[in-house]
C-alpha cells in the first residue's frame, strides 16, 4: 500500500511544473497573465506560478528569459526575438495592439487636429522604450523617437516636454492613463497609427516543454471558442472597443520591415476585423 501511495505521490509531483514571470507593474494589465493560465490549463499539468521579486526592466527581463531564470515574457515580435527565444506565433490580442493611439499632454489636442498627412505626423516627436520593436519601426518610417529604458519614465518625460506623443496599443491607453492620475496627460482623439506587430509569448530556450504546452493550449482555446470568450470579456478589451472609436479615426498605415517571414498572416482565424466589431458594438448600445 505504501509503495502504491508513493507511486501516486511521485506521479503527482512529476505533473507539477514551476513557471516564473516578471512581477506585475502598475501599468501592466492582467490580460496576458490570464491568457497564459488559460492556455496552460489545457496541458493536464499543475503549473505553479511565481513572480520575480521586483519589476524587471525590458533588457533585464530579456536576459533573464534567455538564461532561464524567468520562464516566459511577451511583446511584439521581430526576427531577433524569434532567434533568441521560442516564439508562440499566435497574436495574444488578435490584432488590437496593431492600432496605436497617442498619449499627449492636456491642451495639445489642437496641434494634433492639424495632422492631415504622414508628413504632418512625422513632425511629431515620439517616445518609446529603448528595446521595443516599435521604436525601430517608427524610426524606419522616418519618425523621430526619444527612448527610455523603463516604461514609467516615458509618461513623466512626455509631461516634461521631452517629446510630443507616446504611442500605445488601443487596449493599453486607458488602463495606463489611470495609473498616472497625477500627470496632466490625455488620449489624442482623432488619429491612429497602424502597423503589423503581433504580440507573442516568448518562452525561454531552456524550456521547450513549456513552449509546446503554451502553443497547444492556445490552439485548443481558439478551436473551442474559449480564447474569443476570454478576449471579449476582458475589461481591457471591452474598454478599448468602447472608447477607441477606431473606425472614425484618421488612420496612418506604416510598414513593419522587421516582421519575421514566419508570421502566420494567412491564418485569418488568428486576427479579428476590429473595425467591424467596433461598429457592431456601437450599434448595440
């Protein structure tokens, strides 16, 4: 009997697997953590979640995932990211993050009302994270970009006049705005910058088992509808679809020359027609 119980105990412990992620910052939503747990719930294993003891900067986080001390991170993809980590090529935001709205200073809206062309937009100085793929995309498109290592610094730099606008995903702006109530910032009303930059999970190259579980779980969640259910019920996504007004904004489309060739753009089920969805949401109200 004791041998049997020991065997059961060994089997149970063998199915447990630890995973370490970056500590949640005050401007990071719960969406990606929740999607991670949804995907891994299909694995049949008991994943035990841990976080770092402090919020890691992007460069430190990348190095930690590379060496395996942190299990997984997420962000926009690039050839270099897909070389350094194991990419899970399923856009976590179904294309919503491809639509960038602008944080601006309160009182600056009249200046942005005058932006009619891409050349007009290029006169605006943008802020971005130093290691973000967005910075390279915007610079390649002819924009001036001021960079910072830590994301919270960018809000204070915008307030201080170091640059004129801070582009963020349509799903990010209102959550992040509420995190800095002391700053006189707002969301620009009429413009949207669009470029293809899927948001992926990137797994440590030290943990291919986790990568496989995560990929299989996301595929299963897409197939049975739970991914869509999670997406549309997310407060972050609901707020974006309600407030972003994407279909009525002046859209500026720019190329992403760094988009990896392996990006599954032909898999239409991975992306949503967000303008159509937003129109349907508006009609339902």
